[in-house]
C-alpha cells in the first residue's frame, strides 16, 4: 500500500499493481486514471473508451505504515537472521 503525496490524486492511497524500474514509475490501483480509446477487438467487441490506471512517478509515492496508517519513511536495519529488513520509521514495524 502506498500514499500519493503529489499531483492531482494527492491524498489517495492504493495498492501497487506494477512497477517500471526503467522509467521509475508505478501503477497504483485507482490512481491517475486515464481514458484510452480502443478499437473493437476480440476482448472488447464493442470498442469505445476504457478507463485505466497510468503510471505515477515513484518520487510522488510513500509507503503506508502497516500499524498506524498514513505515510511513513522507510529505514533499514539488521533482522534476526542477519539480513537487512525494511521497517516503518513511524511505528518501528517491519515491512514485508
């Protein structure tokens, strides 16, 4: 879950559906909706205008704290098995 902190959809939260690391963009559920005009095809025999999510730059997103909710910064620390784990700075809870 991420929080959008800039742009037209500022303040919304959503689940990350896909990440494009090459262009530093993420597709977030219900955020940055665009209208795409489609021709009739086997999937959509009627054609017409389809609403779908477009990419949001990752600098405009923050992780949502799993315990307290709301946007939080992320830290890294050594876990129990000697591996680095990410944790929410607000609550100290480990992020999976």
